[in-house]
C-alpha cells in the first residue's frame, strides 16, 4: 500500500482548498442565484488552506518523531476545475456538489488515518469534513430551487 508523508498530504489538502477556492471564484461569475454563497465558499476555502498549513506546522515535530505517514492509494489527487464550457448554472452547482462530496470523503479518510498519532490534524480534518457536508446540503437545496418550476 502506498505511503504518503504528512507533508505530502498537507500539500495535497492545501492544493485542494486553493483549487476549490478558484472554482468558486470563477463560479461566482456564473451565479444568478446565491452569489453570496459562492463568494463565502471561496473565502472559506482560502482560510482552510491557511489553517491546514498552520496546523501542520504546529504538529510537524510529532509527525517527524513518530515517522507517521498516511496509507492510501485512494487519495483524490484532482480537483474539478471550473471551465469556460460550464455555461449552465445548474451544471456549475452540480460540479460544486461533486467537489464538496469528494473533499468530504478525502477529509474523513485523512482524519481516520491520523487519529491515533496526530490528534490536532485529525480534529481539523473532521471539522473540514463536517463543514463539507453542510456546504453540499446547501448546494443541493440550491440545485432543487433551480429545477423547481416557477409559479
């Protein structure tokens, strides 16, 4: 089973947050409904990237002392990027839901693997996963609004 150092996983988590922030920044331009939601998600993702990095630096000595590594070939490496072909807002919302679900699974996996030795990171990953569930729920509601007939 492949091993991933704490450093490589943190870099991946930071890259996921940064890329998803770019997605929400770009999606904001296509959002006729709830642009505030997309703007808030982009800002939160930028904060998450900093939080992941800061938490890692606070616990890096523990990881070095224990020789800790993450075990998984299942880490999602690619973040779905916004592309100019996404002209339909419902497609943008569905892509956002996919991103949130992918990152929720990613953070749950990281939390479970780091629970025994890196408690600070594990708690952070649990919080980020929980937040992704909440965000996906809001996006699903928005998706329903888009498909409901207007009266």
